C-alpha cells in the first residue's frame, strides 16, 4: 500500500475516488477522455496517469493537463514496462476509498462518478458498480455495440 503522506498534503484527507489511467500512445483520444473526467459533477478524486513511455505527444498533453489541475498525478515511465505492469502501477499508487479504471479513449457522462459513489455508499455490501455502456468505432464514430445494465431493483429481486 502506498504511503499516504507522500501523496496527500499535510492536513488533507485522501480523495474519495482514485482513477487509474494507464496509457501508451494515447494522443488521438486522451484529451476527450481527460475532459470528460475533469468535468465530472463529483470532484473528490485523484487521477493517476501512468504513461508507458509513449512515443507520440501523450507526454506533452498529459503534462499540460496536470499543470492545470491538481487532481492529476502524471508519471512517465522511463521505459515501456508492458501493459500489465502499467495497470498495476496505477492501482498500487491509488489512495482513494474507491478505485476506477479509465482508458485514454473512454468518455463518461458528467454524473457517472457521482452515481457510482452514491450506489457504493448506499449499499455497503456492494463491491462493484457499472453502468450502461456504448462502444464506438474509432474510424466512423458510430455506435458498434451497446450494453444495458440491470437496475439495482432488478438485481435485488433475483437474489
């Protein structure tokens, strides 16, 4: 477990949510992903970006965002350590009560994190929350597939 003191200023508490974003060569989509995370209605989070030695402009983009928002912790790995180690890095660095994965080509509705935190706080037996999801084509922008999650009420009826 990370040393909380190294990540939290004196007299502050850890964020409620840690968002881990491992990335490699994400320049094409990462601005949209970061904009959608930073515009969440729930703002008590840290965003840990681990750049796996990208060879495109991912580093410049991430450094610019990190300079403009104190919730972002950007780390550039010295060499590409492979995807598994990069995912593990952001997970190991997380200090929030809850953890969320984020990909550099994802986009979230503004209330997404707020709703997830609400449901996790509301049902202390819950260990995971998920939402409806749409997969878009990188080429055309069209929806390729949609997933609809059952509601909490539906899941309690089937227990």
